[in-house]
């Protein structure tokens, strides 16, 4: 075969390049080995799952775009070859395969992708730790669907982008990468009614599973917290005993009243029978009237005492419930302590990690748990948890505001004691001004900041303010997932496939960054904007590069990609080899 006979044309140049890189990571080869219950007719089910991944990598909005777009992916043989396939299936075939995908099959594909990039993430973890600490960001981002739709399983209504919508929520956690800027560690899909406050622990655990590393659990703090609960336990036990004694006394009083009332009622019946037998009239001051009045008085006394018994029983039930809750929480903390002690015993190389979360995660229980898990925490208080305390503290220091941003000022309190919270927190109170369309004068807004950890944030307020607000990087990642990799367009209707799509979106964002760094090292004509590993113009690479026409000339497994005249990259060419050098990082 001559050299010219190995030339193909493509309308998806970067998908060819990324196919070459995917081979370096072993992805097409591993996908082909996944056992699936579906049969092969023209295209294997494994090939269709791979095609679904490539479609997501190319930023296709809808599954039908595989076949019905202006430049159909399923007709692009150069892309198919780059990904190790003889051809691609029609979008309907991909849809059928994804609709019957099982949970076990979806999990196997997710594991393959994690395994393929694990060494790269491990390397970035080592670089980050060499610079200080690992920085993690967690968030909950919406995946709305049409409010009238009935075809999305387990979808539910929840607040998404400030309004009530039908759909899902995706819990995402990322890490700061010295080389790539931002790397996704985990993305899991939940029902639309899921709220951030329920996901703090699971996000941290998801990150630890992906990293294979975790901080040293603060068992000393947790043990101290358990010990501090003992006085309150004794108080609650005493209140139960007092409530039980009060109930017994009230019940004894009721028994005496009932006994007296019963005697009076017997006497009343006898007198009434005697009056009836003698045909005597009951006069106002007769013995019968006096007996009846006395019985009425004791009847009312009985009713009052019965109410007292009911109230005493309710009070005892409440005290028992409070004691039971305290004992259950203490038992939970003791179980947590045992678990953390076991984890520390097995953790020969703990990491130092910062976890940044928005106010939706900042409940008192979440913060206490994450502190005990060993994280340095940057967050905001949930709801109005600390609004009263901060407002009260503010009144004592009305003139101590310090400028921390263009339109922001802060007051701070170091290691402040919080009522009903076990650990001291660095507290910050922000005030800033927001423009309002209804008024020419900016409107003042107030917000709290929380910190726990070794960093002396109260000595550098601008640094604290900037460090917390740097978590906007995960919000940029959420925006990238929606706008670039079309994660908000749910292309499938089965739960396993939907979860896999979420995993694919997270993987694609990492993959493009890894591939840009790899490509820049071997191709001198890579556009300058793509060479910045922290920000390699992911949107441009996907939206433009992955839909640019080019010639693809093959040299065995390697290829030369030459952009056509209709491409904005005309005159550029990439010689892409299926080779990669990865410095493996050993987890100690």
C-alpha cells in the first residue's frame, strides 16, 4: 500500500489526536475487554459505549448528533481508526446499547477511565503536597430536565439555579493541580431534591477513594468531644429521673382522687335511690344536692389531675427522647472514634488537605465531622446558623472593618467559641456592596466566613478572603461541564447510563488537559493558547478543534494531522505518535 493510500479526511481533527492519546492510556483496548450481555451484530456493544465517550468528548449536545449533525461522527472513519475501531454505529444503535447498560457494566467502564489516568493524578498529588497541602473543592451542581418530562427515572423537583425545577443534582469534587490547574476527582448523580448539606462527608470520602490517600484523623479532638458530653448526659439522665418521679406522684394523686370520687358517686347513687323511693324532691341545700355538688367538685379535680398526668407523661417522653438522642449521638461518635483509630493505624503516609465548601455544606454537624476527618476547612455558615452571633459580635467592634477586596471589608475573631459547637472556629464577617437595578446606590450585603486549621487566616484577611473565593475554580468546572461537554443534556434514560455520562463528563475535562500537555511536548505547531497547561483553552479545543476538518496521513500507528483550508488552524500540522512517558508515582 502506498503512502497516499493511507491518507484519510476528517471533520473532527482533535478527536483523531485524542484517539491517539487514548491508546497511550490503553482506553480503547480496555473497553473492548469489558464483558457485556448484549450481542454483536455489526458493531460490538463495547464499541458503542466507546462511541458514546467520543461523542461526549466532542461536545455533542444530543445523541442524535452522532448521525444527524452537519458533520456526522459515525461517518468519520479517521476518528474510528484513531480510536481502534473499523467504524462507528448509528446513533440509534448507541442509544439501544446505553439503554440496557447494567450497573456492573457501567462501573467497569468507570473503573477503566479512573485507572487510565490514576498515575497522572497521583503525580499531581505528589507535586501539590511538595508545595504544601492538597486543596480540594466540593460543590453540588444542577442537571435540570423539562418539567413536563416523565421519562427520566428517579428525577425529582429541587432548587436549581434559583428556581424549582425537575431534574438531578451532581455532587462534584475537584483538586488543585500544579500542572493542570484543576482536576476532577469524582462526580456522582443524585435526585433533584438532594441538598448540599447531605453530601459533605460523601464528597470527602469520594475524593479519598480516588486519591488513595487521606488526612490523619483527629482522634484526639474526637475523644475530647466525647468526654465533654458526659456532664450533659448526667443532666439528661437526672431530668428523666425527675420527670419519672413527677409522673409517679401525679399518678398517685390521681388514684387517690379517683378513689374519693368513686366513694362519692356510690353515696350519691344511694341517696338518689332513697329520694326516689320516698318520692322526695331534691332541694338546693338538701343532703342529695350537697352530695351531688361535692361529686362534681371531685370530678373536675379528677379531670384536672388527668391533664396533669398527660402533661407529665409528655414531659417524661420528651426527656427520654432527648436522652435517647444524646446517647445515640454519643454511640455514633464512639463508633466514629473506633473507625478513625483503625484508619489512622493503617495510614502510614497521611496527607495534609484543605477542603473548601460553600454555605450549603456549612452545617454544624458537617463542619465538626470534616474537622475530625483531618481537613483544614474553609466555608460559610449554613442558613442563619451564626447570623445572630456575628451580628452581636459586630456591635462590639463597629469601627474595625478592614478592606479585603475592591468592594469588600471584613471583621474577624480568632478561635472563637461557638455555642453548641465542639471546636473553636476562626470567624469572619464580610460586608460588601452590590449594584441594584432599582436604586442608584449599591446595596450592602453581609456574609459569614468560617475556618478551622493551622493557617493563621486572621493575620492575613486579604489572603483568607482570596483563598476562600478561589473555590470559584470548581464553579468554572461546573460551567465547563455544562457548556463544553454538555453534561446538562442528558442523552440517555437509564440510571446506569446516566451515571456513566456524568463520569464521562468529569473524565473528558481531565483528559483534554492531559492530552494538551502531552501534545504540546511533541508538536511545535500547537496553538499558543493550548500550551498553557493550567488553562489550555479547553472550550476552543472541543468546540473548534474537535470540529475542524483535516487530512490524516497514517504511518503505521502514528499519524500526521494537517488542518484544511476551511479550518481556522490552516497551515498547522501535528505529527502524533502513540507514545507516552509517565513517571509512575507509588502510593506509600
